[in-house]
C-alpha cells in the first residue's frame, strides 16, 4: 500500500519567493524534471538522493541544497522510512541565472548558520503578518547563498552605516501602522535589502521587524487603556488580526491584550489599595 504524502504548499506574500513547499514522502520517486526557479531545500528527517547534471548527490538533514533553474534533476528517499523536507522556490530577484553553472558544480552547502536562518525563514512564512521578518531573513539568506556560489564565503562583520540605519528607522516610524515592505524601503533609500537589515541591526541592536512590531505594541497599549476592544486595537495598530496582536503583545509584555485592558479599567474605577497583594 502506498502511503499518502503529507504536503502543504502555498504562495507567500513575500517578493522573491514563488512557492513554499513542505512535504513528507515515503514511497514517492521524483522523475527527472526541471523548475524555472531556484530550489532551496532543507531536509528535516531522512535523506534524499538525486541526480543533477549526471552526477549523484545526497541531501542530508544538516546540509543545505540549492538546485538551479532549468537543470534536470530527480529525487527519492534513501531509506524505507522516507524523508521530510521544506523547500523554497526563489526567483531571479534573489539569485541571478548567471550563477547556474556554479550551482551545478556545488549544489550541497555545509553551512549550519545558513541552515538555521532558512529554518527561521520558514517559521516566519507560516505565520500571517510576519512579512517584514520573512523579507529580512530572505535578504540575508540570499546574500549568503550568493557568497557560496561565488566562493566568497566569510563571516560578515557588523555593518556600520548609521546614516542609512537612521533613515530606515525614520521610514519605519512613518509607516509602522500601514506597514512597508523591505523592498519598498530599499527602493526609497537606494540600498540593498540585506544592507538595510545588517546596518539597522548593528546600529540599534534589533532587526527592522522587531522594531516595527514594538512600535505597534506601544500603540496597542495606549488604545487598550483608552477602552478600545482588542479586535479593534489589532486593526488600528497595524496587526494582521487579533491573534497576531496577542502573540506579540504577550511576547513583549508577558500578558494578553485583554488582561492588560482589564487592569486599566480596574485602575479607573478607583485607587489601588496599598497592600502586600499589589507588591507595595
């Protein structure tokens, strides 16, 4: 009996990624085929073997695999237990096609930091409302992949560019409710997305996404204390929905928006009693 594969696929609202594909296969064997985009693969369980340009390769759990567009390849599990994988299909805005030959020569990348960054990118793509985080991680992943393809892999030191970092902060401050994509910021500031992310993080000790989210949480706090219900606050503060607000509100403040609002309404009904219960 052939096991039914466990598959999830979607097109994320993030420029540069044409498709996200998560799957677990046991019996499926990929025939020779091609893609018109770059295939960025990480394996979470098992092992995949495949042929690329008449050479056999293996995709292991600790490695990163990058397959170039328009080059035929196949794939199958190495063991009867099958494999579980996560794939990102990247367009030419992330990796140009003049790198295809280099990718054919070296499709397997032994880079634990890069693999972890790809894992975090997948995690951000699962959650709605985290597009700026996904864009930021994608910029760094693409930069690292290009370094590998060009045989210029090195540890990038913190990027000192306070001018561009502060201009990006000003732009985020202007758009923290309505939102701005990293590509839009890149177009306005005439700087590469990865440059923006690394410069901002070096200057302020926090990524653009977390900075923008913090601004939104601050606004949400004020709106909650003004009596606006959490669902309305989520929309007014720029969050995707109430669960998106709750997730970040609790991460930053350690409590839910509803509980936070109730403490404010309780304070308006009368003075807080001075007792051991309130920590005086």
